[in-house]
């Protein structure tokens, strides 16, 4: 019985962490698919939402409202960075856009450093973030279950949005052939702004659980999530939404798996072992697990 | 050089269009007018600036000098999506469908973008465009599996789903066999009568051009060398020398 309960715990943690990683990766991929921009300032959107939790959390507002406001902040910042920083370099080379994203990232981190604090701060978090429940003898953290549920709901909602809605149709078209999409009358800037808004929304949702998990927010809080998002999307395939999701879950299962089953004295090398596995995967499938349906000939 | 001016309120008027690529003048002061319901052929040897002209007119390339107007509406320098919304739709030499989409989705994107996007309106418009090209039965087929002839039709259906006032076709006959071109002709003619839109067509297939066009505009080295009815153009010495000569003599 002990081993089964261990396994269920492992499964719940992995699915919950994997779901978060999938959402992180999606936030990168949705923008990359349309504009070929790998937005490394994505991590700072998570930071923004984190500071939202801290600042709005000092008020009397119920936590759920604080959370929604924090997510809104991430969306507003995402739209803002598109308009202010990325729109002017829209037609520049991918390298220029990449460097721009590093600049935005550094800038936002330094603003947080200067105006808030270089030290970690603990935002007000509801008690569900630390509580566990016992279901038929198996202990699971409530927050894991919520994260698992939220990530699945978000993934399905995004899929429905992309498949069924008119805006989603334009987004998918733009990801396939951006120029052609403009030539049939789709407003390019609006489509890109929508992608950034979705990216901000995902960053906001991720922030709630990421910061809920580590319990504090600091200027560099976005670094690890953006790194994970990047690795997950590269593993899965950068130009595919399915790939991002798959990559996220794979990384989640790997992380938790290594954490659970590695012997104590090897656990310090967990990340090194995980990256070694990632490297092997990329050697076998350099274009990611899910390849784009067709190579992009004309770009 | 003759300059035809039709009903100026409705026509697509290209005036003195010039396009430079880093010192190379690809299109040099070309002027033409496409009237509603008219089919104008734009022909010329390879590299004479035909596709560049279409690219500038549809906003894909910046104009160096000159103007592009739709009636009294000056569209010079507009973004591609605005030009598309104003009523110019185009197809490409190499068919560019959204490969991951079904035929219907391909057409729907265009129907969405051009109007106030309501689900029902979009669906109706897409249906109509598919029916007009006789490919309604392909609606749920993935675009990637289509043979070339049908890809062409889908691309045109996508263009007309924007409810264009002018349709710009860049080598619609490229890659089609004789039989396909044969069946293509009545389709294109029907589009003109059904939609009442003007068509600008670039192609190398002389049979297609001569049979289809009301007027023909001939370019060579980016300059207009002749314009007139197919009969007139065929007799123009400059044209025979530059372009038709080789084909007709063969």
C-alpha cells in the first residue's frame, strides 16, 4: 500500500508541476509561433504578477480578487512590452528581437530592484497553499490538485479558443503564414497583441502557483520559470502548441521523478541529470518531439 | 503607350508606379487602370516586374514612387491588411494555403478578416466562396492533401471570400496541365460575372491570357511597352520582339 500511495503522490505532483510547466511553455510558444520572437521577458511577466500579489495583497481585498488583479497586471505588461519594445523591431531579425527581449527583461528586473526591494518578500497567500488532504489514505497537497485542475482547464480553454473562435482562427493562420494572413485582411498588430495578451494571462496564472509554491517574490523570480518554459518548448517543438504542452509535462515528470527516486546523495545533481536527459532527447530529435507539419519554406 | 480611364470612381488606378531594389529599378513608372468587371492581363518576360507590381499594389512591398488608388481612395503606402479590406485580394505564383487548416478554415480566415466577424456571416460567406469555385465538397479536406489544381481553386476561393472589388491573380495557371487550364477559363470568367469585380491577371500561358483578357498590359524591364486588346497587343512589334516573338514563332 505504501508504494501505491507513493506512486499516486508522485503522479499528482508530476501532473501538477507538468501542467504549470506546460502553461509556462505555452506562453512562450504562442508568441513565438506568430512573431518568431522568443520572449525572455516572459519571466518578468511572472514577476509582475508576483509583485501584484504582494502589493494588492496588503489591502483588505479577498485573495481571489487580488489574484485576478495580479493576472490583469501581467496581461497589461505583456501588451505594453509588445507595443513599446517589440512593435518597433517587428521586421528586424530574430536576433534583434531576442536581444530586445533580454533588454526588457533586465529593465523590468531593475525597476523591481530599485522601487520595490532586492530582497525576497512574502505575499499574503491563502492557507490552501500549505494544507494537505488525505484521500483514502493518500496525502496530497491541496495546491497540487488545484494547480493540476487549473492547468488542465486552461489548456482545454485555450484549445477551444484557438479551434472554435474567430480570433483563434486568425491566430492559427498567423502562426502558419503571417504574410498571407495580412493579405487576406487580418490586422497583424491586433493578432500579435492578442498573442501577447494570452502570454500575459498564462504568466499570471503560472505566477499564482509558482509563487504560491515558493512562498516569496523577488526581482529574479521569473528566471527559473522562463528557463523551464524555454527548455520545455524546445523539447516539445517550438512551433507547436501540442509540443509545448507535451514538453511541459515531460519536464514535470522528469523533475518530480528524479526528486522522488534519486538517492539522497545524488539529489544535488538532479538538474544536471535532467539536463543530460534533455540533451540526449535533443540529439535524437533536434527539432523537438513534435515537428512542424510543414517546414516554413518562405520566410 | 495608351492610357485607358474608365469609371474613375470605381476603378483600380495605378499611376507611375516605381519600385527600386537597392539601385535596381524593378518597376519604372508603370500606369494602368483596371475597371470593375474588366479582366486586365499583365504580361512580360521573366523579370519584367509583373509580380513586383502586384506586390507593391497589395502593400507587400513599399512603393518607391507613384500612387495606387481605388476610385478616389488613395491607398498608397497602406498596410497589406487595410488594402485587403478596401477590396483588393490576391493569389500567389506558388500557392500559399494555410497547410494545417481544412479547406473551409482557409476560406474562413479570409471571410473573417474582411468583415465584421460574426460566426454566421463568416460561415455563409465561406460557403458561398467554396460554391462559386465548385469546391464545396472539399470543405473538410485538409489543405495539405490537395492536388495542385484544387489548391489553386482554394486559393482563389480564399481571395473571393474577402468579397474583393479587384482580384489580383499571380500566375494562376502555373503548374496546371492543359486540361486543368481549360477548365479554369470558364471558372475565371464566371467569377467576373458573378462577383462583378475587376481582375488583374499575370500569367505566362498565352492561351489563358489571350482568351481571358479584355485588355493586356505588357511590361519589359519594368516599363510599359504596350497596352491594348489581345488583338492589338499581338500585332505590336515591340511586344513581338520582347516577348511574344519567341512563343509565337515556336
